[in-house]
C-alpha cells in the first residue's frame, strides 16, 4: 500500500460501464487498497434503482467508507453516477438530476467538508455524465 502524509488528499474518477462486473472481480476495492482513496467518483454505474444496487454497493464500498448513488432508473439499465467517500468526510449539501429535469445528461453535485491536522477541506464535487443519445425517442 502507498503511504500518505496527513496532508495528502486522493480523488479518483472512473467511468465504470457497469459496477457489477468490477464489483465481483474486486477491481474497485483493489484501487482503494492500492491508492488510499479519499473520494471516488463513478460514472455509468448501471445501477437499476432496485434491491440489487444495495448488494453491489456493499461490494464496492470498503469498511470505513460511505456511498451516495444516483441510478438512472426509469427502466434504462445504463448511466448513473455515484461517489464513495471516507466516513470521516461529511456531506454538507447535495443535489442531483434524479427527477430527470435535464434529459441529455446526469449529474450529482456534492459539497464535502473534512478537518485534518493540515487543513479544513471544503470541496465541491460535480459528477456529470452525458450518455449516448437515444435516437429511438424521436
């Protein structure tokens, strides 16, 4: 495992193109172990907004972390965004596009705060994903 000073902060982003395969193979949890990630932003989770999401979320969320997920839903198996973050980091506010007011992209805005020996972090993270356009809806 890589060592981090108390001042380091690690942010990762991954376009999953389905969390399910990566979860069962341990790919995402291996990244946490290797890089001591503080916040991990995921796009194209392909969560279905059903009970299977909880199972796969538990596979990709290591002990000491929390997950906030916005699946695409509405019968579309693709898309979706999520963020996995250390439990010591607090979410101050969040907004998302779950009501689908924007049809051409998905997003999740989160403001985090964390105190350490070095600095008080107040950080805004915006995850946006523009899926391929579905021409069949025209």
